């Protein structure tokens, strides 16, 4: 050891530089002071800041003795002390009440928040009040760690010119701080942090009154910041005969005047504050800078100096001008990715590359749990299962998602999307095998849930099933998983969802009743034909943790006021937020791959005092690492300062210390920063910006890690990319359709591939889930209303025609069963359409109008003498006007875009012309016969201009148009009677159909992009 011997009350304090492996140094020095005696090593106590650090030190002892048997000292994390750890033998146990159950505390605080909200006129539900109660519990814990008496200091926070809502908040806090201690005393419990601080002070007093005998070493190691109770414990350790405080990475080169005025967001601010409270000068500390036996430096010694100088506070930046010695950026590199996914894939490549080096370890350190999950998923492509020691959010485990989906489905009236989310979940079975349940769910989806949403509830599903037409494509054949008969499956759903469906949705229900019904429903849905649902739902670490959480909610939620069913999802989400579970649920390979021992994923707490050969610091963006400085919902920054609570910037300082420590914990460190996060541009972490600026000032820059170049080559196919060709199906002539409707002729011209897919492959586009009523439904209402009117009045015009036509439109709208909001939106439009139609029709009748109006007339013609055989054209005319002289007018109603006259003349929109050709060829039954003299489009929108009229052609022009259309149809059929004629997709650029249902099947987006690149 180097440095001075301990003197008087100052005690022994040692510092381990950042480049020396911390836990290995502690183990080596402990063995040295015990003379490497396996039995003597077991005498003593080592205090550490966390359980993870204690586990790391245990592993370091094993490495130092090379697996030889040895008695280890007591290794205790300071946050886990209890009466047993206090070594109070010979004395009575501490007279402290037990700690209040965390769930009970938050539930009671939620009740207080809701009661206060009513008093202040801000009524909130349980799901809204729970997060506020959690924040209030955190505020209590923070005040108790800081040993700040809120009861005495809250009046100080009210001084000043604050917004009114802050004064109301402080009034509520004063109520809580007066009521809460009385409630704790009445229940015979304590706040958990208050009890922990009392234990720490008791341990300090115990050592001061009766210290361990000489020869019993007590070390406190790894502390970089401390609250008052921990400082009292450390002070007691320093006063012991064999007490020792070992600190990690204290900046010994920082000037005294800078050290004395470090801002709270500086990496060394917490350490400086702790040493000042302990009365320890840096000059009095020992330097343990020699490497332990068998260990190598975790990083180049100059790197710590580089980071220390780059992160100097603003008032000391003049020291940037003249660096002492080399810059020290060896082993550092930066990974600047485009977004989160690219960042995760590149980090996975960095970690995977390390595994090519025998014995080397790689670690990802990040507070971003989403990034950790992405990297773990990317590593799975190589069969590497990473150990994510920070755990997984309990909110994200499958069991929690399943339970929340159930609540959402019932609260939404079993709407299609919500219901399918439940019954297609891997945990859903409904008493069947999981495969059969999913097959039944797919059949229910196709037969009942596609298209407009059915009415809410089980009754709505049964009604939709009754109305479903016979569908030859509806039944599914999923061998070996077969769907159950659909009505029986709906009965299973009714039984499984029964406990929740039986609860009233319009009235308030006790929260325990809601939770009990939810558990019963979830277990019923998870039950298979061989396994009980409870065994599936609560199995494993994740299921067990969720089960314990819901059990605690059931036990303590009786204090909460009655709530509606819809609040249950918010309550579950807010109560699960922030909770983690350390399980092994990660996907395993088919070969049973286990967690890889050399790839690690750490959170910031887990990474402290750890080392590896390569470390990636991921998610280095503002609001992630460092985190956002949020003072919380209960106090503003000035209020916290007046009360005496720590500044939120102290959290930034601890994050900065973690950054520096991790950056010095490996020979190779990769600093990763994405340019975008969740679709928005990011701001790089302030430490990375500082480091870049410092290096740029000395003509240097961090090298870019090659992982992004590796990523570009990872999924790139060998050779030059080959652009895909458009499809050219040429089915046999015998399979080609011999009958089409007039609307399909237009599709045949614009997109022949759609005819191939629909009529030859017999593929149909599935309707959307919860399909909204659109323009097509609007058009159906308009067509139906006009059909009813002209069938009732084909040749006469009644008195009050406008009012009666408006009533007819209103009746059809009402019978359509649209949701009220949409009916209210369309009602005025339909009224304007009816008014316009009545006015226009009355004028036509008054000026020699048609003798008879026929509506929705169906007809067909048969074309003979074609290479492939006869061809039938079918059509349905919206309206045909018959005149006394044997002439006819043909109308087509449009509620969408009005066709351009050029498109009709050129044949791209030939529906009305083809119907005219069918009439003149005798394709409609009597009395439709004669010569068509007028083709008219009515565009009926009901907008500011209710309608538009397009007259296509008349006289000789119309006769030529009809003849040309008839000849064009024969030529089209003849062309496709050639077996070499392909059914192309969108063969005429600029004339594509507006709605192309088969464009995805024809890969239009792919080959059209390739065609544009080639032509460009």
C-alpha cells in the first residue's frame, strides 16, 4: 500500500484509480491484510452500495484464489441491512415498527389524493390518482433519505409569487404530512425509507458505543455519493480501529478551488459532497494504484485524465488550453447511428465481434430498456442469449399484456380489434388447445369481425353471425389445428368473459371485485384442454411476480373508492410502471441455448464497479442518459430548494459519474448515440458533446466504429441487385372468365391483373377490422333512396315532392343503422341531395320529361363468334328514362369523383356507354328498348354545391361512341382469348385505377420503383 498511515479521527481512506479493476483490487487487498490465510479471510465485514456490487466482489474473491477453498468475509449491501445485519447480540432488538407494505402505502395515498381532489374541485379516477400517489410516496422517500422534515419546512415553500395551483398543491401536502404520520402510528408501521435510515443510524451508534474488537476489519467500499444516514454509517466505519473507506475513481488532479465549487451535475460532485461531510481531505487518502495479481488495467490510465479535463465545470474551462501529457483517447470510438433500430443492430454486431476473441467479455451499458431489448433480439439471430441483469419491465411481460388486453376488450364492448388481441394471444385457449383456439379465432375474424364492427357484447357477435351470408371461403382448414364450430366458440367466449361481462359498466364497482373478476376471467381464458389456466398464467418468474403484484392489489385496494371497469386498465398500467422482474423468459434456440457467459447487458446500477474487455455505452442522448431533470408533480424547483430537498441535477451528477466510470471500465469503449429516437431528432448527451469539443480543440476526434459498415454488408445479397419484373400471368384460355360486368370491363382495361386475381385465382380482399362507413356506404344510401322514390313514382310527380323525397332519404338513412355521429354528419347532406333531385326532376317533368323512369334495371348481352367462345356482358343501370318516341336517356349516379368526359370518350370509363350498347342490342328486358339519345352523370355530394351534371354525348357523336365501345369490347375479349396475352398489372401509366385491391399482391410498389430507377 502507498500513502500515509491513518491518523487520529480522520480514519483510513483509500482511492482506487479508474483504470484499476475495483472489486479485484478490494479482494486482493483483503487477502493481503489477512496474510492469505483461508480462515483469517473470513473475519471481518465489507459494506457495499448494492447487491450487484456484493455479488461482483464475491466473484472477484473466487478469481483471486483461483477456485481454492476460502472463508469469505461478510459481504453486505448497505441498503439491505436489517436487525440481523446490525449484530446487536446481547441487546434487545430495535424497537421499530415494521415497514408498511408498499402496495398498501400507495393505495392509501391514492385514497387521500382522490379525497383532496374532490375537496379542491378536481375529481379524479383511481387510474389517474395512482401515479400521483406513487409520486407522493417517492417524495416522502426522498425527504426521508435527505432527512428533511416536510412538516416543518413546507410552510417555507409557500413563500413567493407562485401560480395558484402550486398553493393548492402545498395545502394538500400539508394535509398529508399531518395526517400520514398519525395513520402510520395508528397502523403500527413505518415508511420503508424512514425505517432504513433508522437502522443505519442505529448501526452507527452501535459501533460508536461498542466497536468491534481490534483485528476485526470493517471496510466500506464503492460509495460515490451518500445520504445523511449513510454518511453517519461511513463516519462510524472510519472511527473503528480497523475501519477503512475505499472510494472508486476520485479525481485527485482536480484543483482545490475547482473541487470546492463543483456544480451538482458534475461527475465528482457527489464524491466531493460526501468527503466534505466526512471531513476527509483528498491529500489524506491512500492511493491503491498497483494492479492486483493476475489482473490487467481495465483502461489506459490517461483516459480518466481525458474525461476529467473534458468534463471540467464551466468556470474551469481555461484549463483546456494546455493538456498535461497525451490526450488519452486510445480505445474510445463513437457509433453514430440513424435511429434506434440501426443503433441496436450495430451494437449487437460490436458485441458479437468480441465473442470471436477467446475469453473476452463484452457488455452493453444503457438505462434505455427498449434499447436493451432490441439488442437482445438482434443477438438472438446468432443464437446468442444475452444476460440482461437489469431485468425486464413487469408491464411488458406477456402475462401483464394479456391481463390488460382482457380489460380493454371488455371495456370496449368486445370490439373486433380488442377481442382478437385477446383470443389470438399465445396465452389464450378458452378450454381448447392453443392451436385450435387460434384457428377458431381466425374463423371468427373472417366470418363475423371483418367489415363494420358488430354491436357491442356477445349479443352483437351472435347477431353478426346470424346476418353473415354463406361464405365458401369462410371455413378454415388448419391441420392439425381445426376451428371449433363458430357458435360454440362464441359460447366459450361468453363463459370465459362471463365474470367481467356480468359487472355493470355504467355504475361504480369496488376495486377488489373488479380485480377478482379479472383474475377469474384471465384464468378461464388461459385454460387449455389439458392445463388449468392458473398454472399457465402465473407460471415462471414473470407470472409469479405478476401474481404477487395482483394479490397485493387485491389485499390492499379495499381502501380505494368504487371505480368503473374502464379505470382498471389504467390502474394496472400505473401500478406496474417501474417494476422489473429478473427472469429468463428470453427466446431460446431450438438447441436449448442458454445465457451466454461472455455477453452482458447492464443497467446503470448494475454496471457500477464492473469491468469487461469491451463496453458499449448505449443511448447517449439527452433525457435518456442523462435523464430528464423532472422535479415531479408535487413541487417546483424553487419549492424543493426552499424545503431543502436535493436538486434534480444531483441525478445528472450520478449519471455523469456512471458514464465516466463505465468509460474507464474497459480497454475498448464504444459511445453510441442515435440521430433519431421515436421518430424525433435527438440531442447528444452533454458529455459526448464536451468530449468532441475538447478533442476538436486539440486537433483530434473520436474515431467512428466500423460497425455501421458491417451492418451495411450484413443483409446485402451477393452481386448486383436484380430489379424485380412486373408479373405476367398467362393462364390457359379455358380458365379465363367468359362473363364480366360493365364495371369489371373498366378494371380489365386499367388493371388486368386484378381480373386475374379475382376471377381466376378467386382471391378476395378481406374487409378491414372495424371498417368505418365510407363513401361506398354513402353511395348505397343515395342509390337506395332514389330507387325507392322512382319505384314509387315512375311516371307521376306527387304534390309536395321535395318534402316527401327528403322524408324518403331520411327513412333510408335511419334504416341503414349507422352510428349516430355519422348519421348526424350525413343527414344534412342527404337532405340537400333530396332537395336538388326534387327540384331538377320536377323541372324535367314539367318540360316534356320522360314517360316512365325505371331504376336498377339488370341486363346482359352475349357476344358470339369469338376465338375463346361466347362472352357474356352483364350490367345494372342506375336509371333509364323512357320517352314516348322510343328514345331513352341513361343515368349514372356518382357520390364520388365525377369522371372526366375525355376518359368516357376514350373508353377508360365505359360503364355508361356499355350499358347503352346493351340497351340497343336488346340486352335489357321489356319495356327497355329503343335508341339511347342521352348519357348523363349525376354527381350527388350534398355539399355546398349539392350536385353536378355531366352530359357525355348526344346525337351522331353518341351513336359513334356506342359503336366504338361495342367494337372495343369485342377487340378486348379477342385479345385475351390469345393464350399468350398476359394479365398485366397497371399496364398504362397514368390510367391506374383509384382503388387497387391487388396492388400489394402484384408487388406494384417494388417493380414500379425499379422501373423508375431504370428509366431515370
